[in-house]
C-alpha cells in the first residue's frame, strides 16, 4: 500500500481553508444496522460530495434530504439503498465491546466481515468511494490515487484517548487503516471500493474525527482538498468488556466470528 509523506499530510491539513464548503442538509444520527460513509467527486466543479448511504437494515434519524446522485453519473445507490446529504453525521455506540489491537483495548463498532459483526443494535458504518464518471458511455476512474488523512490535531476526543480504524482478516491478522497510538494518520484508498471497519476508541465518551482528503487526477495534477467530519458517542457494553479483554485477539476472532472468510472480498466489489 502506497503511503504519502508526513509533510504532505501536514500540507493537506494546513490548506484546509481552501476546501469547498460542505453540502447543506440535515443532522444524521446512525443508531443501528449497516450504512456507508460515501464519497463522490465532481470533476467539473473540482469539489467533493460526502453523503450517507442507507440500506435495508439502517436505523438512523435525519434521513430527510436525498442526494441528487453522483455528478459523473456512476456509482449511485442501488436497490434498497438511498444516499442522503447531511450537515453532520454521527454514530451512537451504546454497547460497544472491547477488542485489543497492538496492546491497546478499543471499544468498537461492529464491522461486517470482521471479528464483531452483530449490527442489530449497533451502527456498522462502512466506507465507500465512488470516484468514477461516465466518459462517452464508458466508466472511467477520476483519480489514479486517493489519499485521506486523519487530522487528529483538530479532532476532539476524551483526554488521553486513542482511535483506530481496523479489521481482522480470515486468519485473524489485523488490517489497520488509522492508528493514532502508532501515529498512522495517512492512508491511500482505492478510488472504487467498499469495506466495513471497526471504529475503535480507547475511552468512552464523545469523539469528533476530522478527515482531509485529495485525489491525484487520472490526467495529472491534484484535485482540490476536501474535509469532512464524523462524530461518535461511545458507551461500553456492560458485562462483556472483561470477558473480551481476557480472550486476546485470536480468542476474540474465535468468539465473535459469525461470517464466512470471503464476505469482505465480495463486499469490496459492490
């Protein structure tokens, strides 16, 4: 996986004042079921649209302003799905179990295809990138690469808290996207992808995570810099934290796995 330099990450943060204004809409609170944090790019306006994609199992407030659809005509919501504009997007974890990653215990959201999947009562927030457009009847990638940086300095979290975005593969090995305890704040993402990850928080409380992002245009040059925020309220699950902490990573995999190994690969292609 290609990484960009720390200086480039700092530069993305420093020039945030140049980012286009976000979409004016509603305050969405994701309570349970699966949903996707979804990204589109308007190549004509050089601006990003970040929306929330609801699915058949989604339980959320504030789904009142439908997104008009991708400006490039590719990657819109499918059957049983709907994209929604928002002013703010938050997820409420009311019974988060604990999972250990690299020596840190995180209270986590469920993640389809990983070690803890039960989204019946908790929100499973996926990440979906749809950076393609219709070019004369053929879908083409808008970017050759796409980089998103967690702006941890300007994010808010409980005192001393750490954050990680991660999952476990079919062998029980961690796949980490962001990990503040390791200063892993910069990630390259597929321009067309869909995965679900554990949003992990080392302390209960309220979090506001700021992300800055930019694409490298397929024809050369860089897009404008975008920014978006996702908020979490995190409450531990009573009675199960000590049990899960005692199991360790491989115990957690065995204890919580509910789906076949190929599920994550299939979802990534959706």
